[in-house]
């Protein structure tokens, strides 16, 4: 999916396109997650649609619940949604940060490779043509 260390670093426009794709994938995780949470809090917690959306968004982003669940089924839904949201949040962060971290590491690998190659050439040139 990403370039290898032997390939050049992507241009800025290609990198921005890669970041846009990562954000798109993240939205594919966010939208159904919010939908599941909103419907669940509305049905099982008895919250209004707006309050259910608020609760789902707050849990999904790791901020914590806004409203307490009065029923056992609402508490159980809230428990499993919170567990799911923790995994979803970590996944979203990984998808967003992967291109950035890869670009940073790729840049360092190329710079390190250039230094190694220039050092090799220098040592080879002194071996084949010793100075008097």
C-alpha cells in the first residue's frame, strides 16, 4: 500500500491525496458507529434523538457519557458500545496517523540510506586509489 524504502518519498499532492483517503476510511468507521450508538441510546436508553447522538459522539471520541442509563438493558448497551467505541477510536487514529508516520519514517530511511551510500563510496574510493 505504501512505498518501500527504495522508492522516493511521495510528492506533496500525492501525500495529501493519501491523507484524504485515510480520512475517508475514517469516516466509513465514524458514520456507522454514530448510527449504531444513536439508535441504541434512543431505543435502549430512552433518550431523545439529539441526546442519543450526543451520548454516542461523546462515547465514540472517548470523552465519556453525558446521560446515565436508567434501565438494565440501557446500561448493558452502554457498556458494549463503550467497549466497541474504544476499539473504533484506536482504529480511527491508526488509519489517520499511518500515512503521517510512514512519511516521517520513510524520509528518515532515505536520508540514512543516502548517508550510508556516500560513506561506502568514500571508503571504496580510498581503497582503490590509496593516497601517497
